[in-house]
C-alpha cells in the first residue's frame, strides 16, 4: 500500500478511537492531567539494602534527601520533574503492632513522614510504592487485606503518588478487585494521590485487558515488563507499544496514561543517540517521564536532553493524545502526535544499526490531514535545535538521522 494511503487509514482509525474515548469515564480525581514527571529509584538503585558496603547507593533516607536537594538546585523541579518517588524495599520486614506499615528503622531512622516533610519543604511531591498482593515483588509486606489502612497511612504521611505493583496476587479477580479497592480507598482519604498501576501488565498474561475499566481506576498503568538500561530494552518497549497501539492509544488522555516505564537516560547502557530516541519517543507516546538515574553524577548532555523544554512541552501537551507509529519504511520508523495548538510532533528513528546517517524524505502528504497548516513551519528539536523554516505541500524535506538515533520535529 502507498504510504500516504496507509497513513490516512491508520490515523483515521486511531483518531476515531481517540474521539470516541472522550465519552469514557476516566478516574475522576482531577490528577495527572498531563503525564506525571519525576524521579523513581528502581532501575538505577534496585533493592540495595546493604548500606555498609554501599553507603551512597543503598535505599535510605540520605539517598532521597540528596536527590531532593539536587532536584531543586540543578533545575529538575523547574523543568517539571516534581515527583520524587521511592520504589520497593523501603519497608521494614513486618507491620507494626497496629498493623500499620513502617519504613525500615535502620535505613529510615526518622520514619517515612519525616522524609516526606523534608521533600515537601523543598517544593517537591513524594511518591511511594506498595503491592496489591500479600508481598511486594521484593518480598516485603504487601497491602492485601489492608488496602484501607494503607491508603490512610499514606495520606497521613503526606504521600502524593502511589505506585501499586501486582506481584503475589491470588487470582485475576483478586488482582482486579485489589486495584479497584485501593483506588476507592485512596479517594476516601480526601488527599490528592496520583494512582499508578501495573494491573494490565499482570492481567494481560491471562486475559484481554479492558482499558476502559483500567482508566476508570488508575491515572497511569504499566503494560509490559520492566525496562533495563539497554538499547534492546528500549527498542522492545517501543515496538510492543506500536504493535498494540490500536488498543493503547485510545485509552490514554488527561488523567490516564500508558506507562512504558522509566527513562534510563543518563546511565550506562544507551549511546547519546539512543538516549535521544528514548526522550523523543517517550514525549511522542505521552508517557510519564520518571527518570531513574543518579542525579549526583549525570552528564551535561543527558541533563540538557532531559530538561529540554520544547520536548517536554510535547509530552505535556494539554490535548493529551498519545502519539502512534504511522510508518515503518526502509529502516525508518515515523511516529506522529497531534498537539493542542493544531501543530504536530513527528519523530523519525533510523532503525538501521550499521553505517552512518541516512536521509529520511518527508513530505506534507505523509502526515496527519488535520494539521492546521498547508505550508508549515518546521523546527527540529532533537538531536539539536535547527529551524528548517517553511515547507510547502510540494516540497520534500531531507532529514538526516543517525543509526539508532531519532530526529524530533515540530510542524506548525
Ligand atoms: C516490579 C515492577 C518494577 C519494580 C519492581 C520492584 O518488577 O514492575 O517496576 O517496582 O517490581 O520490586
């Protein structure tokens, strides 16, 4: 099929679903109207509880206080990253005598409330982790049988976001019921707590996921397995998202986001071009931007990439439409994301991992018909800023793209 014909079919199907979705009831807690942004410890720091041998990278209050300070002093909060989130392994091995959750007393000697106050005093919000089953994935006490009590504990401590994992559930029904009950328990506390689920990840192994229902209860949800610090992992997540886009894209919108997992930019596994690809695609996919890296030792290049305001604006666009892959042609993947202003974001990834930069040829007929301009102004945002200027319907733009890199464009 001609690319232009294929494109028209695909974008009309997907946008048809997106419009249809405006009738769907999203979780009405008024939160996460744009994808949540922040920092989450898991990918980079995992479950390191040995503070004797790893004093600067174990999961303790010091690590989070340092990150909080740096998020403020190094421009992260200003750039939009406002949630500082702890993942698994913060808990003591047992609940207290009143069945309340408690932080590990050696690693969080002042308790969780004290740390959360410290974070709030710096103008940040705090995210915590728990699990729908009787244990967290790393084996700490889970929330099963205690949903209401735990929601209240989190509210009392001042928690602003809950990542709710799905390990150790009994049956699929119990998993779904647990996710629904926790959503209602959080609502009943009266505190604004963003609810980040992993329900589809676990449910999809057993049945077709009902995204209308998931979006009624969760502000964001993981669909696939964990990201790791590698190009193979980023590619896999991007490819599965594209393969399932007719299911995933219509489910997303203000207050409800597909979560392809953390940004691993600034770590060890991705070349600079691959970091650009992750940033561009996570912006196009309207993904939560939760970095998992060490902000104490991140390069200037990765910092500038993660703090790029024009790229963040595409991710945070108020229309909240998740972008979709439009073309896969000649070793290039092209995605587009319609924006509230009538403009369009386009990404082009060079999937050929041999050789040097290759030209992608872009014409007006290839992109979304709803784009407000006939002659459009084209700005390249990544990997470097460059103004292509006006581009009319009979012109072809020659865009060079590095191997495993991505060019992100804005057309308006
Ligand atoms: C699961 C989740 C991860 C992380 C770990 C913690 O694997 O998907 O994101 O939270 O559990 O144990």
